[in-house]
């Protein structure tokens, strides 16, 4: 009897130990699963809804309510100028659409910089920043960078000519740096990829710079130099004349010493038939 009791006791203790082991394993699994869920939750990026095109929209097309829809976008990475509400995108209602200034692909966020104000067209005025003015520069195949310029490109503007009083010597000088182009000929389309020989290039500058460029264009020739993308270097003063170009020394200017002659006054007398000059003080 006692042996039976001992056997039952041992069996009970074994079952209890096994149960404890199973419980510990279950708890461990639950803790691991919970940790994994917490890790997944930490990896989830908070999103919000912004407007994007439902198709590819090209330059000059009207952007209507049928062309856009709300998409989920990571809050942390929302670009500046995105539209989150219908009232922001179409503040004047469905009857007043915007016009596309830059091509947008499907599900690409609609940005303020890529569309006009409601009701405006895609002309030059829509590209002018506040306080800026449009100025047109005449160009040819040489001065216009062989037709590789496009709207939104930036250029340096050089003036070449001669200045009176400088011995008719020619000069080339940088007069404006990092100027933005807003139109080529009569087109403000920034998506044009083909090279074409332009006759005019329109840039946006301050009213003061309009006067500078107008004076420069009327007194000499203007040339453009294309600035690379993301080039934020500051260009210093650049001035080249014929002598510095050819490495010639500056002309030597001879200084002529002015000799002041002293005035001498005399009187002529006759002494024994001989003419004699006698110095006397000069009087006015």
C-alpha cells in the first residue's frame, strides 16, 4: 500500500513538473510573440492622405477632380506643397481647375510648384516668383548654349563690348549669375527634351536687374553659360579684356615733365653803334 502511495506521489510530482514546464514554454512563446508584434508596430510608418494623379498628366493639361485621388503617404516624408484636402487643391470649386506646369506620373503627389493657381494658364506669368520680372534676351546658336537650354535651367549672363575712353579695347564681364530661365522662345514647357536653336530666352530677375540687362543688351552682346544642377557655388567678379586674354603687359604711359620757363624781360640800347640787351624786371 505504501509503495502504491509512493508511486502515485511520484507520478503526481512528475505531472506537476511537466505542467510547469509546459506553462513556462507557453509564457515564453507569448512573450516572444508580443515582442515581435511590438517590433512590427514600431516599424509601421504613420501615414496620411494627400492628392495624387490617377494617370500621367502632361505639361499644359488641365488638372480636374477626375484626374486626382487621395493616396496614403508617410507623414514623415510628405513633400512641401502637397495638397491634403479638396479645398486646398480646388479652393474655387470643380469649375476652376489648375493647369499642369510639370509632368506628373500616376500616384505622384501633386505639388503647388507643379500646377498653376486655380484658373490660371501655363504661361510665363505663372512661373514668375513674387517681386520678380520677366526679361527677354536675344540669343543665337553660340550665345544660347547650342540650343540645350530649357525652362527651369539656370545660367550666368556675360556682357561683351567696348567702353569709350578705354582705347576701344573690348571687355567681357559677368553681369548676372545663376539666373533662372522661365521660357524658351514662346514656350514655358520645362519638359521639352529636344535641342532646338532658340531666338530668345526669357529669364526672371528683379526690377533693378531688368535695367542692368536692358542697358547691357543695348550697348553690347549678351552670352549665356549653363549652370549645373544643384550647383550652389558663388561666382565672384569676372572681367577679361584683350590684354589679359593674350597675356600682354599693360601699356607704359610716359610721364612728360612739364618745364616752366621763366620769363625774361630786356631793353635794347645802342652803345657806340652796338645793340645791347639789358635785363630789367618784368612788369604786367
